[in-house]
């Protein structure tokens, strides 16, 4: 507290109560602390939804990015595993370096040639869909049903067609599929966070 000179000829004294200032600061801080979790949750929800929409609009870009992120995770986990194996061997504990080196090599290959990884994913997913459709149709035929459900037959044939299409499109098809799946997952996560924050 102390005198404060005015613009004229007189003086007036303004006294400040440190206790009231401290209480005011605590109240302001508590308000921000109470509101910030909700606002941050809504912000993350909106961000997740926007990223999901972008992933659906640009599925190839986000699908390729997702595969490269997978490669980076595999590379990092392989390096950590190698460090652990080396430390274990120094302690006299027998440990194999085969799995860590497989992770490191796979991660490097995915990062350098993401298209190859996407093509492998397309072949595996497409082959699985085709096999699932064929086995399902065979099971319907062997079931002895006179009139099997039409929707079930359509679903199985669509599985075969989609599997063939995915293999034909190769890396592009799997990247688009991964991008769309990632987009839907991000939008769903964002909506859940928004409902929790509401």
C-alpha cells in the first residue's frame, strides 16, 4: 500500500489488502482449474472428429501414414528389445536376438517401402475375405436348407467380391481401407469424448 499521485495537485491514498488479492487469485485459479478439463476434453473431441473426417476424405494419405507409424513403432520396440537382450546377456541370462532383429528389419522395410507393406496387407485381408465367403457358401450348401437366407448369401458373395477387389487394387486399396477405418474410429472416439464432456 502507499500514496499514489494523481494528475492534479492533491494526493489520495489507496490501500491494498494482500489477503483479498490472494483470495481473488485463488478463486480465479480454481475457476480455471474447474473449467479447463471440460474445455480440453471438448477440444480433443473436436480435433479427433476433424481428423476422422480428413481421414475419410483423404484415405490413401492417412492409410499410408498409419502404416508408417506402425513401422516406426516396430523399429523402436525392436531397438528397445535389443538393448534389453544385450543387458540380459551381460548378466549371464540367455536371450535370443532373433525376434528383436525381426522387428527392427520389418520396421525399416515398412518405413522405406510402405507400399510393399500395404500390398501385403491387401493380399492377407483380401484372401481372408475370399476364403470366408467361399467357406460360408459351402457351409450353406452342405447345411441342407431348401431356402437359405438371401441376405446371408448376398453377404458372402459381397465378401468374395470385396476380397478380389482389394487384391486387385493392392496397396492403394488397403491404404484406402485403413484410412476409412481410421477415420471412422477417430470420429467415434471424438463423439464419445464430446458426450462425456457435455
